[in-house]
C-alpha cells in the first residue's frame, strides 16, 4: 500500500468531497476524522471511505447539507440506553449467508450505548459478520494481505 503524509491526505480528502457537493466546513471536519482514523491505524474508517462518500453524494443517497443529531451518546448521558441497527440497502454486499458460497448479505452493524459509572457512556459498535465490511475493503485494496481463511468466501456451499 502506498504511504502518504497526513498533511497530503487532509488536502486531498476535502477536494474530493467538495467536488461531490459538500461544503468547505463539512469537508474539513470529515477529512479530519478520516485522516485521524488512518493515522491511528483504524484504516477501515479512514481514507478508504472517501470514494464511497463521494459516490453516495453523487447518487443522492447522502445530502451533504443535512445536519445530523447524535442520539446514542445523549441518551446514555441521560441515563437511557440506545440500540441502533442499520441496513446498507444493497451496497456492501460482501458476505455469504451461513453455509453459502456467494455474497448475498451486507455486514449490517449494530451500535449500542449505555449509562456508565465511568467517565462517559459505554459505547459498542460491531459487525454482524465474521469479517466487518471495512476489513473486506482493506483486504481487497491490499490483495497481497492475508485474510482469515474461509472468512470472505467459500468455493462450495455447506449446510
């Protein structure tokens, strides 16, 4: 994989997202998070996502001017628990069903947050598959990188 300085990434990422239609302020925030994820080694939530984000804007699936609300952490701070499920609506189809050989499912993540006696809420974010979708992207991007045997596909179905 090619190595790039974080300063270069912070220049490249906003440009790509601005071209797709995001505002200057939003692109700087998103770029900062994506680059930081790469820098700390969490590549599955880093620069590998830029093209996906730009494509979802182009397809009209993401409205860059929309303003999100963070509800999970607020709920936990208010002594409430939250459980969040998501569905990728057809993209990210990369997981065969149990016993299958062909990818038919996406790894739909589940996130939860709960009040805690520690400093801040307890937050969990997990995949519902053997390999998270971001890891599959990383394995594909670095074709020479080994992956856990049998975790991405099988050559034959099994009951």
